[in-house]
């Protein structure tokens, strides 16, 4: 796998611009890196924060800033083999700016060589996989069949606010996560990943959590024997929150599964 290293803990002056790193290195490894993804992975405020490539980079093109995910993609578009040195220069020329008069959130920038999003607080990666109409059981199997540079995939287990934001609110779409109460009605457990078997919710709408849960308002309501957790569609209640669905979900509309969220990291045998 490629090796990336970045430094740059800095103070930000409101309404200014600042490079996201003070130093950056890249060793592409066995296969040349042809794209770099930079994301505001913690503290992102949609509509205020922006990443932008500055300078002249004839072989590298910055795609439009993805305001939903808080992400900027740098793509090799030149001829010949992608060059680590040019990517290093480009990353050093990416700047952050905010329109906020008084930004209140610390920002963390993650730099990766794949589309999976990195969260510093867990040191795990998260990826949204579109697959309209996929069932929860099939999504679980599909997630476990994926890997990210040797890290075993699984349906995401969301155990903190930061994880909920990155894998839900800042994700490319809504989809299945690894929670279910299929074993005992009203006892919601993580069924996947390192957290498999851990209870995160007891009861229905007025239940409680022993650790962390992020249900949408009025959920989980078990409307029609709904035993599987799903991140709500955009515009349905609280952004990035969860609802319960049957294994198949709806056949269309907001409650039809549109994909699933894969988490990588923490599994036995991972590099």
C-alpha cells in the first residue's frame, strides 16, 4: 500500500486562507497513485468551509469541491505515469478557507488515496456503496467481501457523534448500517465488525442507549416488523440519523435502500 505522511497543526485566522499541511510526503508503493482525496473529516460546516487547489499543476486537475462530503479530489489527468512529486506539490498547495466570522469548530483534514473517508478519532475508513434495493442481509455479505488495502470491510458500526456525522451526514448517500434487533425485539445490537454483539439500544421510540445511538425522531418504531438499521434519506428528519426497516425496505421512495455504508478497521488480522 502507499504511504502518506502529513503535518500541519495550525491556528486559523478568520476569513483568511491557510494551507492544509505544513509538510506532506507520498510513496505510492506497488501501483502509482492516480488520485488523492482530501476531506474535512472533523468539524466540517457545509456552506462555510471550502478546500481549493491553488497554483499551476498541468498534470493534475482538481474536481469541484464536494460540499456534501466536504471533500476535494485531485486527479492525475496528464500523460504518462502519475508522479508522486507532483502530487506532493499539489497537496501542499491545497488551501482551506471559511466564510464564518468566528469559526467555532476545530477542523481535521484527512488525506487518502482511495474514496474511503478516514476518521482520526477511530483510525478507521468509511465508504458508501450505492446499490438500489439491496437487502440488509445481502449488504452485510457484500460489505464483508470488500477490503481497503488489506483492511476487512463490514457494515458500519457507529459509536460516536463524529462517526455518525462522517458516515451519515457527510456520506454520499443513505444506506444500511450494521445494527439489528432480529435476535430479540427491542434489543438493538451491532451484528458486524469488532463491535458485534454489543447492545446500543433497548426498547422502541422511548427506549434508551447504554452507549451511543442516533435514531431519527420517532424511531425505531418497528412499523411492519422492522429489524434492521438504516441511515435516513436526505431531507427525512435529522440529517444522518437512523430509522429501522425490514430486510427489504420499501420498493421505492425515501425508504427504499439505496446502498450501504462499509467500515474498514479494527478487525483481527488487519494490517
